[in-house]
C-alpha cells in the first residue's frame, strides 16, 4: 500500500498533470436526457499546461470542505462520464472500463460500466469510431431510493437489496463513487481524516483515510483531485482494504442540474436467462472500494461484479 500512496501522492503534489487523457464513447444510454446537454467541464477541456503549485496550507481543508458542501447542496442532478482503470497486481495487467453515472437528489443513482477490450496491454478504440472505445456490458447499479439493484453480467443475475429508511440517503455516499454527490462537511470529518496535499490554479489534491470500520471495509485510502471552479472531483482513486489493488476513476463531461429521465432510476426485471435474487436483509449491498477479481474479471467496486445488457 505504501507504494500506491507514494505514487498517487506524487500525482496530487504535481497537480495531477501526469494523469492520462480521457477518451469516451458518445452518448448511447437510453432515457438519459438530451445528448446536447452533455458538455465537458472547463477543467477537462483546458489546455494541458504547466500549473504552478501553491504552498499548501493544511488549515484550508476546513474551509474547503464547507465550500465543497455548499456546492454539493446546489446539485439537484448530475450526469458524468467515467474512465476507470482497475489495477490488481496479483491478477496481471490492469483492466479498463468506460461508464456513465447519473444522480438525482436526494438518493437516486444510475451507474453503468462497460469493459474495454484490450490488445497488447492497451485499451482498444472502436475501429468504426475512433472516438469510442471497443467495449462490452459489464455492470450496472441502480438506486431507486428504497432499493439497490445490481445487474451481474457474468452470472446474468439481478441482486436486489432493500434499504432501511435511515439508509436511503447513505446509499449514494457508500456506492462506487463516493465524494461525488451529497457531500456534507460534518459527516465527512466524522468519517474521514482528510488532508489537503496540493493546490494549484486548476484545483486541489486531497488524501482521505477512513476512520470508521464500515468505511475501512470498503477502502483503506482514497485520493481526490477536486476542480477549483466546479468543486467537483475530477479524479477519485480508491485503494483496497488490503492495500494491494486500486480503482482509478477519471471523470469528465459533467452536466450539473440538467434534465434526467426518471426511468433511469427504476429497477427492471429482465427476461430469460436473467434471474432475480432478492436479499430481504439488505446485507452485503454495493459499497465503495475495490474487491477481489472474480472469474478473471477486474477487481470491481462493491461486493460483486455486476452489470446488465443494454436495454
């Protein structure tokens, strides 16, 4: 784990300039609002030029948290594209994913990932459309507000987890993309040790160490690159509880408070061969972090790799 921390800390202290570029497929999700609404964030499209790092004032973390919370409280909906790299050294080469996440306040979420095909250890672009990745359905998580639905492409099963009333607002926070939606300063200080590690004209680098067991069961360390203007994460790196694996989420094409079709947040039973598995106790529902690989697939967020075919 020390190796992961040292490398990622270097990214943060350098302003994140070593991050690889993001290339995403075009809007192809059904019922997700107009494609015309999708625009890259200013930070994602800014020219890649040397940004001078400012001296870090650790005391600024307190005020930054409250600014972050204020910005988050103004978000009613969020639509974001994701490029994800999962590195589990004991299982071979990294795996690559493209995805999309939709959120609606207070507790609705839709997160979909497609696994990118790899050749010679490199992710492949679609030969018919160079701007798109060559990918296949991998996992989908839908939070309806009262339940979490996981679609597992490997087993073609749909796992349904009910949420108690006091859990419904926590479902998004504990999902595969923490720190992105519904950020609350007091709750963050209670659950995490958050340290401002870098600051430049584009944003902030923040390290995050969980304090509570339920969070330590999900990830041992996290690093966030926070955009200065948007006060939204542009990158989230999660280190697994055992310190051996990482999930690296690079976020772009953010649309704040745009129209999102409510049908995205409905759990749907699919036809054969898909099977539904209900968990009345709500145990082992999807949480953030990185877990072991399964059947040779990437270490995935949550308790099971999950997904569904395109509808």
